[in-house]
């Protein structure tokens, strides 16, 4: 049940990243904070996927300040969407 709940929150983060150009900065920052906090919490055990969550959170935070690359954004979206997919399977 927790995996599905976290997958739903990751889906919300994906939607925030997709809509970042039209969303207020504070929503993007909250989404980045969620990814960094969740990734940091699970990265304590040395989980590589959680470390990538922290990286995605940092990149999302940079997107809030209009620092982004389409290639990196695409990588983040593919990574997070596959995590959402596997959390519901």
C-alpha cells in the first residue's frame, strides 16, 4: 500500500515537471522537496534508485529557477514514469 501511495506522489511530481513552465514557483519547489526528502530517506541504505530521486529533486529545484535542459528533463520524466509504472504493477 505504501508503494502505491509513493507511486501516486511520484506521478504528481511528474505532472508538476510537465507543467513547470505554467506553474507557480512554490509548487515546483514543494515537488522538488518531496523528491529530495523521499530519496534522502531511502538513500540512507545505499539504494541507487533513491539517490537518483535526490538528483531528480535537485534538477526539479533548478527548473524552478529556469535552469533546465530538455534532455535532462526527458531523462527525469522517463525515470520517474517508469518508477510510477513499476509501483503500480
